[in-house]
C-alpha cells in the first residue's frame, strides 16, 4: 500500500548554531496542546552507504505527518572540518533525533548535551547513530549499546535477548555485525508499553539490516521488540534487540536499530514506532496509539511512498 506524504513540508535548516545553552537553567518543555519541538541532528556518516542527506528529509516527513511535532534540522560541519563552534542549543528542544555518526564533538558540546539529558531531555537514536562516539562514556550509557567504531569487549558485553530477558555475553570480539539486507520478523516483547500498544505481536519489517553483536554498558534498558535473521540471511539466528528504551539521569532515550536507508524507513512499522518513540522520548507518553490500516502483518511487509518532492523553483 502506498501513501504519499511530505508535500508542503517546511523545514528550517540551521548551520553552525553557536549557543550551547549551558547554564540557561529551565529546560523549555512544550505545554499540553503545543507541538513537540524536535531537533533532527545530522551532517556526517562514516560509512557512505548511510546517506544522511537522503534519510533526514524522510525522517522529518515521517515526524511532520504525525501532526504533533515541529521539526528543525541542525546540520553539523562536514566530516574533518573544524567543529569548535558546533554547539546547538539543545535545551530549546523537547527531543533530539540523532542521524549522525562522525567526528567527536568539542568538550563543551558534550558537556551541554549531558546536562540537557540529565535535566530530563529526550534522545532518539536511529540505526548508525549508535555507531557514533565509541569513546564518549556518557553517550554509550545513553544509547545502551552500539556497534563498530572499534568497539570490543572493553566497550561492554555483547547484548541480545534470550529466554525472555536481556542476555549479557562477556566473550571477547568486535562489536557490531549485520546479516543481509532483507525482510525479517519483529516480535513485540512489551505489548503494554505505550510505544508498542496495539501493534501485532509479530510483523514483517521490510528490507533492512538487523544489527547484532552490539556492545555497551546496557544499563537501564527496557526492551520493546526484537528481530531475528536466520543463518541463510547471514543472520545470527538469535533474537536481537531492535527497539528499546533507556533512562539516563532524568532523560529518556528511544533507540531503534532499524533504518539503514530510505527503503527500510518507508516500512509502516518503522514509521509508526519512530513517531511514537519520538513522542515518548520527549514527553514520557504517547497520546494516540491507533494502529495504521496499512501496518505490516506477520506474513506481509508494508511500505509507503516516502519520495520527497523536489523544492519548487524560487522564481516561479
Ligand atoms: Zn546500515
């Protein structure tokens, strides 16, 4: 089933914001009835197959189509360029959606982000964003687990789902692996959580990588769903955690390991959980939990047409 969304989307793109917002005090939280303020943070990906400039407009369209978010895109300096002045005003937003894997941030920016989260900020981690910042301890605590970037047993145990609970495997080896880009089943592990409410117990996720052998501190993780790829899809055959939450300080984190490219983020299962997860990270609630008519089933994938129309010519 195809629906076209994203027409008329107006995005404010901010380059090189200067103010960290450190010490400004009150976290500016949106009031009931107001839209949730989202910073979609992008600008770098280490692996060229992760095309942030293609996926960010789709993430923005997904959130805009839910009708309860105001999305601003904040783009970092290019990889390898000076980023000493890169310090977004995190506290102006209810939630930061990370579509970034690249150069470490300046200390003042890391400090400001930690303060924002400690004070009750929200963070959404999508796919390769959990490859970022392997040497930033607070980031790794916030994301629960990550992959690649030189991660190994020093980064924490390998973490997956086994026998109804989180499995922590202390064996040595590199962190981060995925099988073939393919369709695979997602199984809900907490049907009562607001992000998962009403969704089918199992649905078939479209055309994505399933991250596995992920490593990290893994503290304060709450597992929402797992995915499984069989060895004939080059998978581990294990239940890999693909949707979960983390609490850090007073902050809330929603982490989806799904979302390799525009095709996989067009899955209605991805779209629905990103919308709900972003709202939950921002507010701790999900106001509307109706299930879209085109939600995938256990046997059938379902995607929407997420093609973003080109901007109209300025002098037309
Ligand atoms: Zn990927």
